[in-house]
C-alpha cells in the first residue's frame, strides 16, 4: 500500500524477510530430519547408529540415556541390541548394567523374569557375551528378590538350566524330554551346596512346559545350537590319510564335541574318533567329489590333527591327517553338517564357563 511511511515499509520488508528465513529454516530442519531418519534406517550396526544419534545431539552420551533408548527402542533391531550390549568395551558394559536395571523383577519368579529379559533383545551366540549378560541378569534378579537364592551364581546356573529345559521340552529335534523329577534331580546342590525348594523348581518347570520362551526375531536358529550339543548322524565319504588317498563311505556321528565314524551303522566300536577341540571347518572344492568340507587346524601347515583310528587288525593308532576332507551326499546335507559341526566347535567355551560356575555353586559349603 502506498500510504505507508518509509519506516512502516521497511518494517514490513523485515517481516517478509524473517518469514522467508523461517520457512527456509523449517525446510532445512525437515531435510535434516529426513536425512537422519534415512541414515538410521540404513545404518548397519547399533554401534554406528548410537554414534550418529550422539553426534547429532539426538541422544546424550551417557550410559543411562543409551540404555533407556535401547530399552524403549521401538522398532530397533533386537539382534543388534544384543550385540551392542554384549560388547566387552567398558562403556558397553556400563550400558548393559543400566539396561538391566531398567527391568523390574520384584516378586517375579525366575521364569517370568527371564521371559521379560530375553524378550528385550536377542541373546547373541557368543559365549563371552552370553556370560556377561546372564551375569548382569542374575545380579539384578537377586537384587530385586532378596533371599530367593544363596548367591547370584546359583541364579545364573538355574537360569541356564531353565533355558536348556525350554529347548529340551519344545524343540522337536530333542527326543529325550526330561520329567520334572529329572529337572529337580539335575539341580541338586546348586544353592551353594544345598538344594532349592522342590516347590520352586516344580513351578518353574511347569511354567516352561506350558509356555516356551519366545525370543525376538526368531529366525529358526533358536539358540539350540548354542546351548545344546547338536547331535547328528549320517553317511558321508571320508578321504583317507594314507599314501594312496581313497574315499571311504562311513557312518558319522557327531556327539560330545567329537566326530565318530563307523564302517556300518550297527558297529559297536567306531573306526575313528576326531575330537573337534581346536579345529575349524571350511568348504572346499574337490575335483573328484561334490559337497566337500574340511576339518583343519587354523594357522597351521603340517601339524597332525589329534585323532585316533582302529586298524584292520584291531590296533588303535593315532590318526595321520593334517586335514580331514569329507564329502556329503547333497549340498543341503553339507550345509547341515557344517552348521552342526561349527556349533559343536564354537559352543565349547560356553560349556566350560557354565561348568566352572556349577562347580562353584555346588562346592560352597553352607553354614
Ligand atoms: C537385524 O540385524 C542383524 C545383524 O545385526 C541382521 O542380520 C538382521 O537381518 C536384522 N534383522 C532385521 C529384521 O532387519
Ligand atoms: C525356547 O524354545 C522354543 C521352541 O523350540 C524356541 O523357539 C525358543 O527360541 C527357545 N528360547 C530360548 C531362549 O532358547
Ligand atoms: C587345544 O588347545 C589348547 C591350548 O592351545 C591345548 O591346551 C589343548 O591341549 C588343545 N587340545 C587338543 C585336543 O589339541
Ligand atoms: C603318516 O604320513 C606320513 C606322510 O604321508 C608317512 O610318512 C607316515 O609313515 C604316516 N604315519 C602313519 C602312522 O601312518
């Protein structure tokens, strides 16, 4: 309008400019938000994701805030949360403890508490990580439920007994289903040398029997391979270790962290035993046979694998293989064998850890 004073016109111009600037700001913010959202979506790991949120002032760099973020974490990948919380780094361990403290376990029985805990992330497969997380869980449970267990070790050991019970009772591959009496018997003496109340064990057993643990992002690999000896048996071809290399058809059984092979399925004595301790497994191409894999000692050229075999005359001699080359009948069976053998190999430290705890809780004398 023409009847405005010069001053008023100037003022109007200023307002118009500020409005433009504001709109530009809003657009910039929108772009940033879209970019952040996009970045979060495409970020590979929780580690990077948290770093990104911190750098963009969207998350404070304290363990409590990060724990809160992961605990609420709607839409976050629970596998990635598990990996992050399981890291050995001092800061991650603090986050883990803050995370566990966000769980309220007061007056819950151990199965109810485990249901809640195991649903808040996906337990990673690595023994050391599982150990740290379950240790933190046991501490928190005992803190919330004073006097139920003599020590956190008791709580820890019983927690694993329950997780394994879940697998035994609900995994169709496990044929041998323990009774409540066996479950009670298996947990004798774990309360610092004393027994836990039978009533308590019975309740926990019934609870798991009636409803298995659910785990988030169950991809079919239900940790059975982590906690359980993945027994498997079947026909495979094995390349001989002698000077003349021949393929022999053998009946293989994977159990107790060893591979046993027999000439016939009905044989009582194996032709050979290969302990899997310290071995690795890899896929290999063979010009003669399909679906091959190999057991070998990592970082080693000539060392002979510790194993034994029975000669034709019945003598038991040391094996003479630097690698064991094996051929499966089908690609699927090769995959399955490799998976089971890998699990048998990697699960070992976990069993050692658990065995050490069990020894501790059953040897402590109560006064
Ligand atoms: C979650 O993350 C893991 C590895 O961090 C990945 O393998 C998996 O596919 C992810 N799951 C989903 C549903 O995105
Ligand atoms: C409990 O068993 C069910 C059925 O086999 C399985 O899906 C689930 O992953 C198991 N939970 C744990 C924590 O192992
Ligand atoms: C595996 O390695 C450990 C440590 O090097 C060694 O003490 C153990 O005897 C090895 N076991 C076998 C069966 O070779
Ligand atoms: C083991 O293999 C090496 C080389 O192939 C051979 O010299 C040696 O005699 C073999 N030992 C046994 C016990 O078969």
